[in-house]
C-alpha cells in the first residue's frame, strides 16, 4: 500500500483526513477537493514526497506552520476556503 503515489478523494463528503495516510510514504499527489474538511492535519507534514496538494472547496480555516516541511511541494490549491491570515 505504501507504493501509491496519487490519491484523489474528491467529492466524498469527508469531514477530515485520516491520519493513516502517513503510511503512504510515496504519495506525490493528494487531492481532497469538494469535501467538508475543516483543517489539514499535522500528520500531512509526514508525507514528504508530496509535490501537489489540493484542498479547494472545503472549510479549511488555516494552514499550520508544521506544513512548511513539505519542501517538494510545488502546487498547493486551497481555493474557496475560509483561510484567515
């Protein structure tokens, strides 16, 4: 299961991202668009191979400082979220 590199969980009515995703150590793209996610879990920071992260059209209110370790990330889509600066 750790060999999955792309995971798309769009339009699944998710309220949160399961912490068990950290087992997908080769994940390069994670898309969770059009759900009901309110926050991005700190555990996402363990997915250090991520190059694309998409969470548009959710309820995400903030990006956490712990997410800065995603140094390979070259695409971050958080469009249409109530992120406060």
